[in-house]
C-alpha cells in the first residue's frame, strides 16, 4: 500500500501554465455558450478597443472581457450599474489563473424578451395583411392641414415644426399632444388617432418621437396602436426614433420615415422648388402667349394684303392681264388646230390613194398566192404526220394483239360454249376444249386435274 508521500509512487508534475491550460480547455469543453444576466461594474475600455468589466449580482461576481470586433458592434454604451444580459464563453485567463467570461454579445436586460415579443407580433400582423402594400393610402401632394401626434415638449416636434415652416409655410400644422413613453402612451395614442380621423380636419397625420432604447419606443410596438393606424381613414406617416430603429407602427403606416425631420420633408414639397416650377410655368405661358400674338399678327397682315388685292383698280388690272393672256392663248390654239387639220388632210389623201382598185387588186393577188403556198405546205405536213401516227398505232396494236402472243408459243383455251378458260376450276374431267394457236385451232379433252 502506497502512501501519498511514498517515493515509489510515480509523479506527474504540472506547471502553473499547464494547469491553467488544462482548466481552460476543460471549461471550454464542458460549458457551451451561456446566457447570463447581471449588473455591470468596473467597466473599462482601453485604447486597444477591448471592453473589460465585472458582472455581479447580490451574491457573486465574475470578471468579463469583450474583444474589439464584438465591442465595436454594440448599439449602446455600457456603464457601471447597467443591468445587461451576456452571451458568453466560460474560460480562464491563463496568465493570472483567473476565471472569466468572454462575451460574444451584450444587450440591456429585458430587451431580449421585448425583441422576441416584437418579432412575434410583427409576424402575426403581417400574416393578417396589415403590412400589405396594396392597402397603403396615398399621401396628398400638397397637404393643407397636418396633424402631428407626438409629445408636445420633445425635440422631435421642434424639428418637425421647423422643417415644415421652412419648406411649406402654407400648411396649417396642429400638434396633437400625447405621451410617447410609458404605460399610458398606447391608449392615449390610439384615442388621438381615432379622434383625428373622426374630425376629418387633417389631410395627413404624422406619428413621431425621438430616439431611445427598445423599451423607450415600446409604445409604438403596441398591437392596439397598430390596429388603430390600420383602421383610420387618414393617411399616416410614421417616424419613430432614428434610422436604425424600426417599430410595428412603421410597418403599418402608409409611409415610414427614418427620422422626424425626414418625415417633415416627405410630407410637404419644397416651397423654393415649387416657386421655381411655377416661374418656369409662367415663363412657358408668356412664351406661348407671345407666339400666339405673333401668329395672330401675321394672320392680320395676310388679311390686310388680301383686302388690298380686292380693290376695283387691282381687279381691273388683273382682268386686263388675264384678257391679254387669253388672247395670246387663243391665237396659239387656232394656229395649232390649223396645223392639225392640214396634217390630217394629207393623211386622208394618202389613205385614199392606197384604197384605189388597181392597188387593191395587186395586193389581193399577192396575198392569194401566199395563202395558196401556205395551204399546200399545211396539207403535205398534215398527211405525213397522220401516216406516221398510223404506222405507230399499227405497231402498238400488233404488240398487244392476242395473235402476237400466240406467235410466241402461247395458246388460248375455249370451252364448248366458246368462253375463254382462265382457271383449272372452270373445267371438269371429260370436258371438251379447243385451243387456238397462231395458225389454227386444236380440239382437246380434259383427262384429269
């Protein structure tokens, strides 16, 4: 039996480094990523960009580290006393042998549950069609009366009023004050939405507030608020928080703006741009009027010229010129007709000479001789062609004649009635037949089949 101090027992000696390495590996193998909630203390962020802090509760604490890539992605600034939730690896800091957590992500405590609730409500309302594009109401191009539903004392309302006054002073803007945070905010927002819609005073409603945490903005993720936005008849623009913030109200509203100031710019046109456009239209109208005046002026000048041409002196001058022109044309026509008649008379005289009896008899005799020669040639050609055709027909007829077949050694059988025997089945034993060959007939008798 060996004792702990028996020199014969083999020893496996570890160094502090190897022991810490073994413990680190053991912790990493046994513990997967864990979620842990606690209070921040001793928060430090040196020049390296890493984040070091302690996470504690009422009974214990643990040192934590979050390296630069993860720390740079945080959407909030961790400070002492803040309650947070970590997703971290359990490990050991080898050089000091200190147990620690290496954080992969961090979020304010409570935001995780809120985020899950947000996603569930978003999916359910989307399935019901509250986010569908086809139900979005169009915004007025030139809003005359705008209702701004927000906190009366927040920075958002000041930004909105400043932008609206600068861009479109013609709009009548009314602030409809409601709480934008806390338990009383959702019912107050729902009530104000319904009152504004029922009053039929507003062309468009702006639902807005400044930035904050997910918990601060939670009133705009309320289901009752979403259904109120969907149910009213007035178009709604939503501008909740900053560009990276999204709420259920943003998805239900007819238009989502990234910030309150951006929403104000989307609600109304730029007065400077509209003025410039109106000036361009005015210039186009003036140009069109000038063109029409020039056109009418040219038409008046043309009518005056026509009126001048209708005076008696001008008409007499034109008629005199026309009479001289007609006289010239009449002389030319008479000369042309006289020449045509002379030419026709000469042609008729030549035709009369050609119709003299002596001339006709000579022509007829010559034509008769030509016709006689053509007739003789035609008769000779026709006789020769028909003789050739007759010879060819005789040869063809002889080729298909039964006599020609008989000359090649064949015979034709006839029964006693003189009918041609074409099959063995047509005769019986003892029948008398006759066979015609090329030079006569033979009498035969059927002895058997």
